[in-house]
């Protein structure tokens, strides 16, 4: 393994460990818990695609007339990841993005998409994240997470975007969470099957093939430039810290629900 990659991985290891052992996973014991998780996590699924497309824009030609940009190797890596994320197959074999799969999984388990749809509508109309967050009354931890993603996008440094994408987004779902969802799927197969498939597909594609491609892409973009490797490491750590903050916020929201008194009936 590239010694610079090894050094980066050592630097981020404590943050990955925090994420893998985060209490949010064990807090999901019911469909209602899972719905809360999904209603907040959908923002991360969406902005993942925005980060991915920013990389594609930086590393390939997306304008007409076309001219080659960068190395053909990097173009291949990012285009293959985009193809898989933007046009994968669902459990029925239908082509769709992982984002659309997630929305379908939310619909199946009756997780509300009202707030998120409001966010999307206002963002499309105003191009303002702040206005969209306000309209959707988005959780502060979610705002912080998405804002960091777009800060990374707006800085325009492809090596930092690639590092945040590779080490802050890919392959971060622990086995314990998958087992919790599988257990819920056994109990409620008509409500959790799509989400279970999404997770299995995510682990298979993102945690396997795509993570290797993304690592290769980051390595090529940083090359032998020590400053780029330092910036890539900082971007990875920051992305992981923001994910920890997101999980903290979702965990607190789930715990809040458990403390609410049951409704009284006459």
C-alpha cells in the first residue's frame, strides 16, 4: 500500500473508530427510531451526490465543445463511480440512483419526506441552503454536515474533495447497523425490505469496488505533493468529525422521542 495512504489512514483511524462504535446504531430499536434516522440521514445521501458531481465537474469535461481534461485514468475512475451511484439497479432490477432508492425506502417504511421535499423545492427556487434549511426546519447537526460538504465543494480543490469523498463518506456503515436493519426487516419485511436492500447494495458497491476506485483517485490527485496530502488528511478528518456530529444530532433526536410521554386517550 502507498505509504502516504497508510499515513492518512492512521490519522483518521480514531475518528473512524468513533463512528463505527457510535451509540446511534444501538438506539434504533423500532420502526419509529428508523424513521427518525432516515428523515435526517436523507440529507447526507443527497449531498453525497453533490460532492460526487463536483468531482466529476472538476476532473472531466462537462461542457460543449468538449476537450480532454486531466488524465484519462482519473476520468475513468470518477466516471465509473458516477455511473454506479447515479444509475444503479434496485431490488427489482430497475435503474435508479442510490438517492432515489433511499427515498423509495423511506416511502415504504412511512418515514416522512415532507420536510426534505420542502428543502429541495426551496433550494431549487432560491439556490440558498440557508433559506432551504429554514423552510424545512432542518436539524442543526444536519445543517452543519451539509454546509461542510458544500464548503468543500466550493473550495474547488479536487484532491480535498476526493479525500472527503473517499475517507469521509465511503465504507462507514458498520456490520452492527446492518444486523439491526436485517432484524427489523425480519420483523417488518413489508416496510424495511427496500432499506435493507439499499444497505446491502451500499456495502457491496460503495464499501468494495467504489472505495478502491476512490482511493486510487485520491492517490493520483495528490501524487507526490506533500501539501496536497496534508490538505487531503485534514479534509478527511473534518469530514469524519462532521459525520460524528451528524450522528450525535440524530442520536439525540431519537432519544428525545423515547422520553416523550405516551399520548393519553379518553
